[in-house]
C-alpha cells in the first residue's frame, strides 16, 4: 500500500506541476500580447503624428489623431509628444472625457495650459497652471534619448507626474528630416 501511496503522490505532484506550467505559460502569453499591443499602438500613433508634427501647436488636431487609438487600446491611458526643446503635449483619459497638458519650457517656463475636452471636438474648460515640470527630465524622455532611434524604450515602474498613479511609460524617438529636431512619442501604461 505504501507503494500505491507513493505512486498517487507522484501522479498528483506531476499533475500539479503540469497545471502550474500551463498557468505560467498562459500568463506569459497574455503579457507578451499586451506588450505587443502597446508597442503596435505606439508605432501606429507615431506614424500619424509624424505626418502632422504641427499638431503640437493644435491640441484639437492632436486629440483627433490619438483619441481613436486610445479608445481602441484600454491598456494605455495617456500619450504624449515632446521634443528636445522642452515642448510637450499630453493627452490623457479622464472620467468625463479627455485632458491635455501643454508645456513649453523654453517659452513659458513652468507655466502650463490644461484643457478639458468632452470629446475630440468639444473643449469644455481651460486653465493655466504653474508646476515645476520639464519633460526632458522625465524617465520616459531620458530613456528614449538613450535608446537608438525608432526602437522602443520601456521605463521601470514609476509614479506618473500628471496622475500620480504607478505604471510604465513606453517611448520611441526619431529625428525630423526637415528640422533635424529630436521627437519622442510616449504612452502611459498603468499598473493594473
């Protein structure tokens, strides 16, 4: 009977290990799918933004480019476009719509514009805020600048400056052919 017990215990252990491996493989596949989804959304967005870099000066146009992408990818809660001179436009989801943060360190110092939108076309509020923030000092910017052009940089987890929630930023950078200026597009992926 002792032999039967050892056999049953070995079978149970083998079944447990098989189930653990199956669960681990499932988690790994879901993680890899989410990474691929985020990177795909980033490159699709980059292609759209590169066509219209003037969107940095037109928040409505920026929103119309990126809101559909953010709506398709629930895992991403914000996207930002920045350049090496300290200009940035951020688009983030809010409970009631969308919000932009517009920064231009070279021209306005730490004075920011915040715009509230019901949808891509309906501006419902605007305010001016002074906040010590320079996009060039953020982990997503520094990481993208240290990564070869057109490749993806994932930050370590950190607290997002705008919302305070923990997450990752995923960024890519390129050089504009006309101006020679470095641009970075980044998206925020909160820790779930």
